[in-house]
């Protein structure tokens, strides 16, 4: 068969067997939208090409799946051989169905982050779901007993796993937060995470007034929406943990500043800038609401992301290892088989823009991604205050 994409007839057995686990994935976490238009393309590649598992094309609404890596393994039952390939094929369906179940943009929301940082978090959410929903998913889909040995994207998965554990708590637990993260526009992922911080750590000081809630979440989003989120795709798990370790320090600083502000001036909204100022101007008729004067910034905490080292505040903590054979646990010596990511904001069909070649990284002990999700989480103690690092990119 020549390389390229071939449309799979909707009345074919291949299309039916793909649609069945796809619908199972949708039923496990129902969302208001389903962007798949029903068109399924089988992707054929030359032997010397870098393998591609699958992708969702937000411009056309079609799904493209590898004929060899995905479609041939969807047989309706557990295979006698090649079970790990079959597990990865099903995880690909689960991953891509997460993308089809959520919109991308939210132009009218003041706290929408409308750039690559949200795309990076969307990949983390999709891979997080592929891991934690996998056992239940394969059981319902008729593939009992299959096991997913490791996440396809260790960097985004480890970052999202650690971040969800960090911001969840008794007022919004991990399961509730994750349910929110798998629905709604992708541009609002940081707002959902910030809302969890407000509920679990600031509910006793931040007024329930909408203006205060929006302003505090906007300030927290500047800490959460780190510019390095899009670079995690091909990074090992240690890089994801290092990035979230830095985010933890910035969040703790912002939480302290918020408490100090409302302790002194409880009637004054917290000073912050909305991530999506166009939406603010639209809602106010072009007049931006007045904000209190903010204090001058202090010294910036240097990022330790590029060498995948944990922040100093966590240098004495230990974590169990994922074990041997984790794809992406170190710098790749050769090209690896990966499921591609969603392209920038529904504008393109190819996803090679985010396939970044990583520099060599040091390995650090990694957490077991099979641990059961906690019901409560106590955030780490406040670390040294650092300045807000912002990054504004034009939305295209």
C-alpha cells in the first residue's frame, strides 16, 4: 500500500471497530461537544519514516490513525501476541477522543490563555486521562486484562499529574478537578486550575464577588501558564516535575501576596491583568476597569527546567522510580514513535510544529504513575517570594 492517508469507508469493519472503542471513551467522560465528523483516515507510511500513531484535525473534524500501529490492533478482543502495541493503540483512541471532546478557544473569556501554553496543557490533560482511565476503558471496550506500561508522553503526564495533586484539596478534590479539565474550552485549563487554588487555599480570604474571583485567578494564571509548557512534549518525566516544582514556588508566593492584600484591604479587588484583555475591553465597552497600583517586582527565581533538576525546595524529597524502560526517561538517541499533538487553535492539519527536538537532559528519580489518586492534598509550605514572570504572545 502506498504511503499517505486513505479514507476508511464508514460501512467497513475497520471503521466500525474503531468507532466502538471511540464511543466507549466518550461515554466514560461525557462532554457537550464531539468534534469528530465521522471521517476516519488510515495513515500508511514508508518504513523509513518516523512513525505516527494518530491525530485529530480540528480544521476538518477528521481523525487520522496509523493503519499499522492503531487500526490493525483494534480487533475487538485481546491479542495473543503484541499486547503492548494493542494497549498503545487503544490509548491513542482514548487520547485523541479527549481532544475531540473539547473546544479549543474561548475568545470571550477574560481569563482565557489563547496561545501555545494552553496547547501544552491540553496534551498533558489528554495523556493524564489516557493513563488513569485506561483500566476502566479497556474493560468496558472488551479488551480485559490489557495494561498500559508507560505514558506515551512522560513529560506532559508527569507535569499534569503533579500539578493536579498540588492544587487539589478538600474543597475541590482531584476527581472533581479532573472532570472539569476534560470538558470546556482548552484555553480555560489554567483558569480551572487557578479556581482550584482559590477554593482550596484562599476561600477564607478572597470575597465571593465575581470581580475579586476573576482578578485573583488571573494573577494565579500568570504563575501557572509557564512559557515552557509547549516544550514538554518530547521531554522526560523529570522535566515535567522540574517545571511544576518552579510553578509551585510561584504559586506559593502569589497565595501569600493575596492573603496579605485582603488582610489589609478586603474591599479592594486584587491587582492583576487578565490574560485575555480583548475580552475585558469588550465587556466594558472599551474602558478597562481601574486596578490598584501594584508593588514593584523583586528578583526573578532562575528556572532549572533545562537540566531537569528539581527546585531547591524539593531537593531533599524522594520519589519512587518508574523503573526501567520508560520511553522518554532520558534524552532520546533516536527518533521515537509518538502520537502527535493538536495543532495551534483549529488552524492547521499537520502537527509537526510542536515536535521539538530536545537537548540532552539529566535523569532524576521519577514518581510511579500508577499510584491511586489521593482524595486530599495539602500543598507544600510557602517558599521564598519571587516575581511574576509573564509572557504575552499574539493569538493567531
